[in-house]
């Protein structure tokens, strides 16, 4: 089995093309690849794919970082909401307790003697 490097193939990994070729067949294949009329187009497409792959990878990393930040902010918001709710219930309890003595005074003053 002979491995032939195809530098302008458009696979994502730009790996080696595995083929069973005799030495003569391998030479003929290399000449075909070198002299193929679409070689420049294929090489250009390969370069564009490589560039887009790098851009996509960068964008994916940015999206992941933003997703992490959003989740952190959600956690902080959840904590703050709990704190506000706890403070609100404490305020309501405090107001309830502070109203009770004054309410007793009002009830006592309104009650017939």
C-alpha cells in the first residue's frame, strides 16, 4: 500500500490519500495531480476552507466564552433575587410586628369604655 500526499484535496483534514498503486501508477497519479486543469482552483478552495475553518473555530471559542459568562450572570441574578426575596420577607415581617402594637393602640382607643 502506497500513501500519496495530495496537497490540494479539499478534505477537512487534508490528510494523505490512501491508494494501492504501483510505482508507475503512483508517478502517473502525481503528474495528473500536478497538471490537472483545476489544480489552482482546488488549491485556492483549500486555502479558503482553511481560513474559514480557523474563523469558525475562533467564533466557536468566542460563543463558548460568552455562554459561560451568561451562565455566570444567570447564577448571580438568581442569588440576588433570593437575597431580595429574603430581605422583602424580613421587611414584611418587621412591618407586621411594628403594626401590631400600634394596631392594639388603635383598637383600644376605638373600643367603648
